[in-house]
């Protein structure tokens, strides 16, 4: 992105400030300046260009297999630490929970992206119709939109379409839509390209209060610009228009309207031809995807009678590329148009052993696997978004006795995928699970979009955590009242009187040398200690503290009965005794899992998995 001073390389721009740090001293851009002054460059020193430079360097660093390998090593160390917190000794030499395989590099490093999303917002010069990428942070209130000319993983065709779109909206009398409530219309641009030379552009437009006639006028102008005007140089295969009043809209919520060209673009991968719709998922690095899918094929170890379960299948690329090695492929995908593409791809490539299901995986998969009666072995491949797998999907996979091997492909294993890894691994909370044995990585898989929101933890986990914290805090409070009058002198004095009556009612305690003070303070200290463990300490110690508190509650109930207290005096102890019992039963109830031997692969690498039936009932042997 060349600043107005004409220097092409930002690092040598005399007014970019790239030789120092940003104004905040961190090396990040500190936000846009007030705008260009007479005879000066609009890129103020030490601000936006520096942020862009560091973003550029970040992308370049991702291209280093050594950096990627180190990143994955730290993720596995984090996973091992999380398992230690859950009471599982998972660390192996090097502090990892499983061996880490070498990074497999992408054949193409520069310009590899086949899909790019460009935002429309204020640029460094204050232009509200700048088309590019965001630099800055929401917390720092210094977000600015900069052109992507110098981002090396974005191909030149994408940059060309983005430049033409900016030229069009700058000519348009309609404003850009930066904040929905402030009005404006022109929003983001998505560009998709293929190795076959096809280019698809998808333009998002906020209709605000425009009538249908005005909308038709804008669509006609847009089509004319990209077919007969300056935008014709882009040679678009497809031009789509979407009216959207939300941040993200699916085709079902707001249909993609084809203004020009073919409704689909096509890609060739591993000898197959794939049709791609506007919102269908396709791996962003086509050359890297070929390497990835070849690795998946090797790790599946599929035989002629294997059923391949492709979860989050997109246009069916993984399943179709392995269809000739297995007896059947079953794909699940939330985007309906992607399923239509997958079915077309199967038919076009003459593949007949595939079936695809449209819908959310958490809705489709449990029903599909609950009624599974096929005796053939199943290999599951999951390739979810950054939000990871829904807990219902994890549970359905764990409970299906036919699944012998699981491959987990993640573009962000340090994110929500980490939660999935923990859900698959045996702990005191989730019963028997799938311990990892190997992990690997593929470099050059990056994304420009924001992270979607993570999915929720399971209701069982939420219930256990909520009960643990609530009960822990209650017993810390009650124990403190027994120990000191600082919280409530009246309650402290009432406790003193109560425990004196307990000791009088049990002469045996006096014979043992147990005074009312010793009894009260011992119980109070134990309640505080167990309450702290329930609130703060993870893993099995919570259950031990739960059991001790339950014994204390039973003892207190016995004391109340002994001295003839009315129900209202010990109703709270009765209620919390029931809650302690419920929490302990939920925590100690393992999820039912079949005694089958399984395999797991984290991030695309094989991990022999699970359990073989043990001779004793209710026990599992981990392989």
C-alpha cells in the first residue's frame, strides 16, 4: 500500500515512522491521525503504517515451519498443563502430552489464499470508503482500514477486485455502512478465486430504508461497472449481491443475488472437480489442502469396509477424495448450498457411495449415530470452524461404539479446539475418553476474519462447576462464622450456644476431652478448607472435599436431632446436604462409552485411542 508520498515500500517511507515504535511504545499502530496536512503524507509517523508492517511480518512469520512447530509445541504443553490441573499425569519427555510430528509445509507460500474478505471503513487518510483490512484494536479505539497491497498471502487478483470496488463506491453517492445505526449502505467485499482462473465477487449491502426501485438501480450500476466500466478488467466469473442487515447473513437468511455470470466457480483438487457456491466452505489454501487431504488419507488407515464420517464436510472435499478407499462416505454440513455442491460434486465425479446431510452437526449427528446399527468400522474426520465442536457432537462421537478412529483438523488448536481435546480425554468429570498420542501441523493456514463466538460447555460441566462454587462459598462463609465473630457477632454467639448444647447432649465427647470450643473450631476450620477446595482446586480433590462436607452435614443434622431442635433450625443444613449429594453423584457419574479400541488424531495426526474391555465390570483399560 503506497502512501500519498509515492514510496512503494512502507519500510522505506520517510514519513511512515517504521524505523521506530508506535506512539504507545509497543510497535502497534496508535490509530489514525487527523488527516493530511498541506504538503505532507497522510500516514502520520509511528501510527498506522507501523501497525500494518507488524501485521505483515506476522503473516511472514506464519510461513516459517520452525515458528509453526514451536507454536504447536507450546499448545501441547498447555494441554498437558490443563490435564495436570484435572489430576491426569499426561506429561511425557519435553513437557508434552504426546509426540509432536514435524510441520508439513504448503507448496505455495505467497498469494495462496483463494478467499479474502475486505472491509469498508475509514482509512488512514480519513476516507470512509477505504476497502481493505483492519489494523488496530477495539480496546485501543484505534481501528483503521488499510489497503492490502503489501499483504503477501493475498493474491493480486483479490487486490485488483478490492481496488475496483473502492473506486466504484467512491463514485457512488451512497455512504459506506460503518455502524448500522448511523446509516450508510456499502459494506464488505468477498473475493473467491480458483486455480481454474475463475473469480467470484460477493458484495454486501445494507438496504437501510431504500425501496426496491432504488436497490435495483444500485445493482444495475454495480453490474455495469464490473462488466462494461473500469471494473471489467477484473474479468469476474460471478458477481453476487447480498442485502444484509446483520453482521453475517447466510443464504437462507438473505439470498445471494447473482448480478452477472455463472452461479458457481469450479476448483480441481486431487484429480476431482469441485463446484463452489458463494457461502460454501473450501480450504483457503488449495495447494495446502491437497497436502492436508493426502495426510488425512494416510492417517485414516481406511479399508474397503470402512465408513468415513465427514463432519463439517463443506463441499465434500475430504470425503470425496477418500471415497475410492472406503465403502461409504457420510457428510454433515450446516450450509445447505454447500451440501448441494457436495451432491453435485459426487455426481459429476461419478462417485456413488456418498450421502450428505444438511443441518447443524449437534442436531444431525446424535440422531444419526444413536440409530447406527451398521457393523462396519467407522473413521470420523472433524474439521470444525474456530468455534470447535458442540459438546453434543463430542458426546455422540464418544458414545458410538463403531467409531474406531478420530481425526481432528483444527486451524486454531489453541482456541475452542482445546476444550474439545479435553472433552475427548478421560478425566474425573467426563469418565473414560480419548487420550492423545501424536500431534502434527500444517503451515500456511491463516484466516483474515474475526473469530466466531465459542460454543457452550456441556450442561453437566456447567452444573458441576456452578454447584462447586456455590457450595464452596457457602461453607467458607459458615466455617468463618464458627471461627470468628468478625463477620457477625450475633451468629458467632449463636454458634457458641449451639455447640455447648451439642457437647452437653453427648457426655462421651467430654470424656474424650473434646470441648465445645474445640468441636466448633474443628468443624469450622474443616468447612473453610473444604469450601476453598470446592471453589478453587480442580479435579478429584473437589470430590474428596464434597464427601467430607457431606459427612459434616450429616453430623450436624445428628446434633440437631439429638438436642431436639425444630426443623427451621436445621432446614438449611438439610438443603445443602441434598445439594452436596447431587453434586457428588453428578461428578462421579461417568459418560457411557463403549469398550471398543479407537484412534484419535489431533490436528490431523494419528493417535491410537481408547479402551479395551477389562475383565472387571465397570473398568476400562487405556491403550
